[in-house]
C-alpha cells in the first residue's frame, strides 16, 4: 500500500494541557515490544493475561501486517492494537480477533484509540479479511460498526460476557453460519521472547 496508508498522522484537539496533540500510527516493530508490554500493564492492570482472548493469542504471532502502535512526537509508544487469526469451531469460517487495544492513560480521550481502530479495520479490509471479532465494551466499539448480532453461534474458549462478544463483517456474510468455539489459527511464536511481534 501507499506510504500515506502506512503512516497515518492524526491530529486531535487537546482539552486541558495540550492545545493540539500529534501522534502517528505505524507498524509495530520488535523494538516496540517492551514499551508495548509496559503500556498494557499500565492501561489494563495485572489481570490482563487472564482474559479468555489471551488463550487465542498465547504462543501465536499477530496476523501478518496487523500489529500497530501509536507514537507521540518523540517516538514513544502511547497506543497499541493487534489482530490475530482465529477459526470458528471445526468449520471453515476464519476471522480476526482484535485486542488488546490500549492507550496510555496519560493520553486518554485524544482520539488515539479511535484512530488505531479505524486504521486497523482499514488495513484488515485491504488485506482481504472477512470479519473482526473482539470482547469489549459495546458502548465504545459500536461506533466502529461492531455489534453482537453475528456472534450468537460463536463462543470464546473461556469465561466471557456474551453481550461483550462483538463482531464487524468486512465482507458481507463473512460470518454467516459461523458456529463453535474460537480456535487460534495464526503463526506460532518462536521461543525467543523478542519474537513476540509481527
Ligand atoms: C478504551 C481506550 C482504548 C479508549 O482510547 P482513547 O484514545 O482514550 O479513546 P478515544 O479518544 O478514541 O475516544 C474517547 C471516547 O470514547 C469513550 N470511551 C472510552 N472508553 C470507553 C468505554 N470503555 N466505553 C464506552 N466509551 C468509552 C470516551 O468517553 C470518549 O467519548 P466521547 O468521544 O463521546 O467524548 C482507552 O481508554 C484504554 O486504553 N482503556 C484501557 C484499556 C481497555 O479497557 N481497553 C479495552 C477497551 S473495551
């Protein structure tokens, strides 16, 4: 794709201290992994690894080309989102699982989460994926087109709240007939910890 799509520069209006804040979205690199993990700990707390989504991510790499970070003016990682390849049950329905999405608490409400979501969705669409699934707050994710309408036949491989299990079809009908418990289907991670990125 073009450079313009690879690097999305976002400007958002600051509310308190920042008259205007600039950030950039790029592909995540191996060097970003420590900062991304520290950000996730700050934003989501220590229980983040107990989520059922984690069962679909553990030991896997993100889907090719679908791991992104937001950076501030100094290049520091202030947001993260990744998407993972999953399969529904034993059937042939494939999808992406989105998450975790997180923004540095110091940068909340600057539009970074929304920019990451729009960028990730667009990249997934361009790469030809049919649907994105996630477990999250519907009041946040409905603004990006997610709903629970298409997840009725699907299940996460662990405890979760059904009303938070949401989907967005990128191709009409991509989730038609999708049934069963989600399984990971992405590339396996190598043993070295620095291999935990796309
Ligand atoms: C949720 C999160 C990613 C949003 O990122 P962000 O950059 O602050 O969000 P944006 O600036 O794009 O959007 C802000 C808007 O989303 C709303 N919002 C933020 N979190 C929300 C939530 N959990 N439920 C509903 N609305 C939410 C804000 O109230 C604000 O609304 P407004 O536009 O009407 O003022 C960020 O707060 C975060 O990292 N939270 C902790 C990690 C987490 O919970 N991630 C999963 C989300 S389910």
